[in-house]
C-alpha cells in the first residue's frame, strides 16, 4: 500500500500520533486541491488585499474558522452524531449559506455598505440615518475595504461542507482517538494542514495585482472591484447551485471520472465547476478586463 492509499484509507489500531499526522496530511491535500469551499473564498479576499501579507492574512483567517468547525466535526464523529451526513445531503444548504455570506460581503465592497435593515430602530435604538443622504447610514457612505473579518465566518460555514477528506477524519480517524478529550485533534490538525496551504495560496493570490505594473491607486481600486465582483456574483452562483441541489439531489452525484486517485482531482463535478467559474471566469476574468481597460487608456476604475 502506497502512502496515498494509506492516508485515504487508514487502517484501524492507529496510535494518536499516527492519527494526527494522517489528519494533517489530509488537510494539506484538501487545501492544495481545487475545493469549492476554500479556493473561491481565499482568492476573493486575498486579491482584494492586493499584497502578499494581506493575502496570507486572508488565508489564515478563513482557515481559522474552518479549523474550529473541523475540530467540532471530528468531536461529533467520535460521539456518533455526525451520522446525519450519511442520512441527509447537506451540500445544498451549505452552498446556499456560503453563497449568501459571499454575496453580502461582495455587496459591501462594491456598494460601500451592507444591505441595511433598521433592526436597531425597531428594537428601540437611536435612529442614525441622515435625511440628506437618502436614508443611507452616515457610517456607510465612504468606500469600504475588503472585510477580512468576514473570512472567519466564511470558514465556519464552509466547514459544514462534507467530502472525501472529511469522511476519513470524521468516521475513520476520530473514533480511534480513544477519548472525547482527543476527539477534536484530528479536525484541528486537518484544519492546520489546510491552513498552511491556504496561507501560501493567499500570499500568491494577494500578490497577483503587483505583477501588473499598475500604480498604487490603480491596484487598490482594481483589487477591490475584482474582489467585490467575485464575491457578489460568485455568491449568487453558490446560492443557485445550492437551490438546484436541494431541488434535484441527483445533480450532486453527477461526476465525470478523471482517473486521478486524489479527491477533488478524481472527477469533474458541480464543485469543480464552481471553482473554475468563480476563480477562473469571475475572478481572473474580471481582473484581466479591468487591467486591459487601463492599458487601453480607458477610464480609471
């Protein structure tokens, strides 16, 4: 049995150290392969920060939320409560939740504000709108930066997505830890493995804009527009995919085998399509469009 077969189909009777090492390796594979719950989000936020350091921070914060959820998931796996994933297909609801969070963040970047609901006023709070600005809150008037804090929320939500890697750490490795005290550790190490790769990817994504030879102001404006566009329309695409899966569950099982044994590379499915569309078409496509507009002497974005 080679190392890949060993980590994807771990035997029973493993020591805790072996369990944690396999969990970390699985996390690295998960982060390095095109996964719809990681790449689109890390790309969008990292590009929006337009720097290596900002991209690394985006990858770290997203993975922080993801790691916390994975630790919870393996604890549930140890307790036997994660069997809900074997009974119900949660991909549709998770796609919808991820999509709503992405679209909300994208709207914030593009429009300079979140969609505002005056819940504070309904609850008896002080009204903070100005009649001179058409009811838009005063603190939402200026252009907004990419909200990196939202990446933690994205990570927490995306962690509820379930695939081949999650199955191994939840149903094979977590039950072997031998104690509820150790049960979160496979999920923790899995998340840290994913984090290591996502930080590296975030650094790369964040530095892309620097390769275009634009001025600092041009980089800032293009990066924010690309991030907002990718988050907003990518989020709507995730919502559409989630609704489709909820209505037609067989769509989630559709796949074209590639012959590659590594999960996320072994087939072309709806997750692959989401990654290619959000990162490739929406993300990189909008970036090239904006940069080419500047190169042609068009209006500054």
